[in-house]
């Protein structure tokens, strides 16, 4: 049990990684599977099992029709999926919402991955970590940190080249509708692009919020 329960209507940087740096996203299908889980498990009342949901052709229409906003347990503000770890910025909308959300996602992905790879046992390195985000400035800088993960790890030359983060949503260049950031951050796409890609004063700002960065 957590020493300090996560507070409803507050923002948290949530991070977890695989055991011993094990590669858990090995192809497009794996990343897409996790993204569908991120959308599906954001609600408390779900009229279908995830195994049924993944077979639905128009998933967005299904969610709009059968799942209501009052059932939301978390708002996903930003995310990045990396081969060995994941970063989320989450707003807890109901008590214990983040814990329920993360448990469902991590357990569901473990079952999928183990079945697919004829594997047994845990996949994730213990309980997920979370850090409270206290100011709008910290929130904004954390979105940049999260979106720059793939370039910092030299997976791609620019953050928009990595399709498994919310960066393109922030630029209004993605048809994928996973995040709700408009309620929490005022984003001008071109200004945000400059903010992310510019290196001016970045290291200084990064150092200022190092206590929020979980690696």
C-alpha cells in the first residue's frame, strides 16, 4: 500500500519499466495493443471485456456510444511508450483511479505478451512509480521531457518520428485521439514544436525539475 494515497483531480507523472531492461514492445502490434488498452481502461464501467473490444471495428464510436464521461477514472495528459518502459502524465478523476488504471493496463499487457511469446512470470519491475506534479510549469516541462524520450535514447532523430507518443496529438498532426490535454495545458502547436525542439536553456530547465523525472 502506498504511504501517500494519490489525490483525486491532481496530476502525476507515472513511470514503470520492464524487469532487467527486458524489451517488452517488439513491434507495431505490441505498441498498438498497449495504446488500445490505455484508451479502454480509462473508464470504470466497461460493457465488454478487452478481448471483445479489440475485435470491434470502430473502437472510437464504441467508446462514445457505450462509455460515458462520468465513468472516467483518469485523464491521460501525455504519454510515451518506449521499448523497455512507459511514461504517463495522468490526472486522477476518481479515488484510486490511477492505481486501478495501471493495474488493469499492466496485468492485461502481461497476459498478452506472455501468451504471444510463450512466456510465464512477471513482466514489470514492481509497483509503478508516481510523482506529484505541482505547477503548470512543471507539467509543461514534463510533457517535453516525455516527448523527447525517443530522441534522447537515439531511437529517432526527431520526436515526431516516434509514433508511440502523444507528441503528434499536441501538434494536431495525428488522427489518434488518446489524450485529453486541452483541459490542462494551453497548447499552440507551432509554439509547442519550437518549445520541444529548441535546445536553448533546455538542460537548465531539465535540471530544475529533476526531482520529477523518475529515471
